[in-house]
C-alpha cells in the first residue's frame, strides 16, 4: 500500500465533495489533525473507518486502498491489454508477411524457370528435363493461387473455420499439386517413349 497515494486520493475526494478537513473529520468523529495526517500520507485511516469513508465518498474500499478510482484502474488495464493485443497482432502480421514474401519469391522463381525451360524447349530424351519444367510451372501456379487466396481474404476465412475443414482444404490443395506433378511425369514418360 502506498500511504501517500491513498492520502492524495482522500484529499482529492474531499475536495470534490467541497468540504474542509474539519467537516470531513466531524462526519467521522475524528480530529482535523487526523484527517491532515491521512492526506499527507503520515498515517492511515483505521480499518474500522474504511467502511464509513467509502460510504461517505461513494467509493469502494479497494479504491481507497489502491488510491485511485476503479475506472482509472480499469482504463489502465484495458489500455495495457489493448497494447499487448496490438503487439501480438503486429508480430503475427510480420510472420504472415514473411511467409507471403517467401511463397511469392519461390513461386516467381519457379514460374520464371519453368517458362524459360519451355521457351528453350530443349529437345532431348532426358525425362528429368520435362519433369523439372512441369514441377517449376506447377510450383509457380500453386504459389500464384495461394497469393490470390491470401490477398482476397479467402485463405483467412478458411483458416478461421473448423480444423476439419482446414484439413480438407490442405489435402485438396496438396492433391492438386500432386496431380500436376504426376501428370507432368506421365507426359514426360509418354514423350520419352514416343
């Protein structure tokens, strides 16, 4: 307990009520000097008087003991919680932004490599060339699709749904990527055999 803070609070309450130390002391059957000592933080009010003081000023006992009104305490707590939430949201946003940048860079590089390989159209019997080209193009398109889902907010809506639905979407997306890779492998094998 901070006696000076409590004393200042009692003084503030008394002044708000527009009474002197003597008038306040009369209501509590104590001396004016006792009230003066409370307000300067030299002494504390007796525990038995806290109920009367709280009733007289229309405040709670915890407010007197804390030396401030509950609303001020609550505002401070709300502000602290809001700041903590803001910091958390900023950190989360930073992580998401890093992931988006990474996916974008990987997708762009894959797409460029795949398009360059398509433009060169290396006429070889090396099946790995066609497989790499298809994989690069598939990764590029997949990254592009992910960015579209993210920037339109669809990805966030999917994320906020139940985890079962999220698993279905993840399996579906992985399936599409797997199908793209398998199709490119099959086409490569067919091209190689013909």
